[in-house]
């Protein structure tokens, strides 16, 4: 759903540009969140700690994409480290500016809530599908009818 010119201007007025050096840590896993970062130019790599001294690349955030959106709504720690690529420029929205924005533009808040609800529904469907897929794999591994028959010969005739 599109934004009105007034809403776009209100959002743009609250964004703060931030230029990053190549390999600069934009945010670190475990840090307190509180900002949404939009990649205005360049890119950033998202890294997740998988062991004490080991990180895994989860993906790349490209120009026009963003991260940190959930920390605008609810205070939480960063789930991953984000490292800037060469010539990366961010547009940053703080939690305080976000709160002021939704108070000034209530229609924007309503659409945001609707988008979050859709995303949660989608995640719920993905989680259900993943659970069912995992359950099917476990069932195939266990081969329940054969396992039951081996454990209880009386079941073998069922």
C-alpha cells in the first residue's frame, strides 16, 4: 500500500544519514537495538555467532533493504552482527523518532500494524509447514508401525 506525499516527507525528515567505512561493524550481536537502518547505497553482511569463535554469514542486505525494524516496536538486543561493505551509506530511524512519527501520522501506524500481522501470519504458516515436515521426517526415520510391531508382537497383526 502506498504512502501519501505527506507521510513520505514525515518519514524522510526523521531519517539521519550515516556513512560507514568498509568492514565497519554497524551493530553487534547482543547490543541493545533501537534503530532501523535502511541501506541507501552499498551493502552490509549479516553475521551470526554459531560458536564461541565462529560466525556464519546469514545474508547480504542490499541497497533499498533494511534491518532492525523490530527494535523500533519493542526494545530487544540485536540478533546478529551487521558489517558494512565498501561505500555504504545508511539512513537511520531511531525508536524515539519512530514513536513521534506514528503519533504524527496515525494512518501509517495502522498500515504498519497490518504489515506486521501479515508477516506474523506468514511466519506462522512457515513454522507450521516446517514442523509438519520435520514430523514427517522423524516418523519416516522411526518407522512407527515396524517399531511398534517389534516392541509389541500383539500389534503386528494390526
